[in-house]
């Protein structure tokens, strides 16, 4: 290697050591939403230019898809043999009842399947608050309607099965679970996050006015606080990036991965990224 090349490399190393690191945000706040007790406003600032959309979108996707929760995944009503049937003295048919059960928000303290019961007699409206109390399960939405009994002679006995999970799970994608005869499986909404919306604004830091500020509104179902949702989603993302930052220390895997579908190739240059940021501004 020539002396000129060596000097070039040494100069590059010195400059990289002297290069300033990307500043991290100094202000992270979570404030309650005055209009909704289950919602909150998250603000993160100041972020290095361009990091606002990157971090906000990553947090949003992680909150909606990856936070743990619990939901009803199957139920059984005495006298109902399948979902396309009706029950004596009950206003709703079984399909409507299953849709109502999907909207029941639950917080489970168990990693196993929990069985609950609901029994009622007489003319009344049954809600999630009428479900039998259990130390392993907390009903977060007790006012959620389940069914309406229309006569004093009405009698209903129902069994519910709850399990923990993440995201949204359809009946077709679910692993085989042994259920009782005439039990009906339903799709399950496990995520405790209802909605996440964010906005990225420009803020001043010193002489620069292109730093980012994230304002994010997070709405939960009451099963998790906004602060815990932010912490948990950040930990999930950080664990992935930490693993990738040390990928060369990972043990080699002998398992072969099968590609089930090919995604579109996304090629983006620095110039393309700059143009997108200009449009966003």
C-alpha cells in the first residue's frame, strides 16, 4: 500500500472519530386526552431531521400489531348447535352474539386458556359485566352489550374461552384447539390498541429549523395504558435493532427458510429520500 493511500485511510479514520453522533431526543412526554380516558398524547422531540417519520411509523405499526392482549376465541350457548341458529326469547341470533363478543375488551393475567361462564334468567340486557368474575381475567369493557333477553321465561347459559395473543387472529389461521362439542370459534382481536395517529412538525434547534417533533395520539381499549404501550413497543423495536447490530456474533442456523411469496423490491437512493422529505414539507 502506498504512503498516499495510507495517509488517506488514516485521515478518514480520524474524521470518523471526530464526527458528531446523531443527537437523541431530550423531551418525551405522555399526557392524557381530556376527551377520552383511554387515550393519550405522546410528544417526542427534538429528533434529527428525517427521524420523525421513521420512528413514528415504526412505533405505530408495532403498537397496532405486536402488543400482547387477550380475547374471546370461542363460546358455547346451551341449546345452540351452530352459529346460524336462533335462541328462544333472545333478540339477537348467534351470529350477532358472536360479533358482540368480539368487541368485549379483556385483560388476562394468565398465559393459559381461561374458561368463563355467563348465566341469566328473565327479561334483561346482558353485558360483559354479567360474565362470571375470575381472578385471572379482568373485563375492561363491562358495558359492552352481548345479547337481549326478551321474555321473563328466557334462560341462557353460556361458556366463554379466553386466551392471550397478539394482533388479529382469524379462525382459519388458528392452530387446532380441542373444544367442547357445539363450541363455536370466532376471530379474535388481541391488540389492546384501537388507533394510533401521528403528526411530524419541524422545530428549531440552535440555528437549524429542520429538526422533527412527533405528536402521536394513541387510543387503547383500556387494557393497557398509553405509557406502557409506548414502553413495550419501544422495547420490541429496540430488541430487533440490537440483534441486528450484533448479527456477526449470532450462532449460525442450520434451518432452511422457505420463501412463500416474493415481495416487490424497494430501491431508494439518497436523492429519492430527499425529494420525499421536500414533498412532505
